[in-house]
C-alpha cells in the first residue's frame, strides 16, 4: 500500500527481487496504465450485470482520486458512467451534473487538490460518504467505512479499490444475505 514504481525499485535494490518496477528496470508501467483501476472497472462490469445496473449513466463517487481512483474513474467514464464526487486528502468536490474526469486528472497532475475543480460544491474529504450514487469506490486508505458511518452510504455497489477500506462489522453487514443496501465487490478475494 502506498508504493509506486520508485519504491519498488528500492525494494529490489534491498532484497534482489520485486514486481511493479519502473520501465527503465524492465517493469511494466502499471501506475501509468492504471492496472488496479482497470481491475475495478472489470469488477464493476460483472457486478453491475448481476445487480441489473447499467454502467452507462451510472453515478460514481470515489474516495481517493489518486493512482487507483483516477484510473477507475477514467475507465468507467469511457463506458458512460458519470463521476459525481471525488475526494483526496485535502477535501472533496461534488457535482451532481458530473465531473470531467480528464480535467480533474490534469488538475491532480499539476499537484492541486480536487476541491480546486471549478464546478460543483467543495466539501470535506469525508463527505463523499454522503453522496447518493450507484457505485461508491473507496480507493485511498484502510478503515474508511466503520460502524459509526456505514449508514451514511447511499449506493447500490461498493467496489473496493483501497486495502481493507471496511472495518469488520460493516463489511459483514453489507455482505450478508439479508442486505441489499451496499453489496461489495472486490477485484481480489476478501480476506
């Protein structure tokens, strides 16, 4: 978690092997290609079919518009999904009519926070939990959905792009057979 190609090169220097290396060391530029975002996109396709949810027009909120969230937004937008909220460590932007994913990615590439996006409503970084959407993607840090805030989620599908974004109790309640409020899909098997 929190590593990039440079970090993986350091690990390789220390232990003699690693994956996720920069292209200069023979690696595939996974961060540049958006490999994890691509996996989330495919998880969305499969889960959406199961739920009877069309990706075209689906409203998406992303907690963590970084290496994972940015690419997930890009791939989903290419299928017609509409990004309605995004957050980073400094705040959030909420735009019911949609956010231009390419423009937001350029803003972030310039080192600016998502709240600098010119349209929409600026909000605190945790407010993305409250945004009504079809797909909610935690793509930043662990334990963002807890017992004290799980009821704030207003979504049909959660796609886990972060490492362990749910604490244990909310994950159990959302994945139980009796729950249809927030089915969870993950590109990797749950721990």
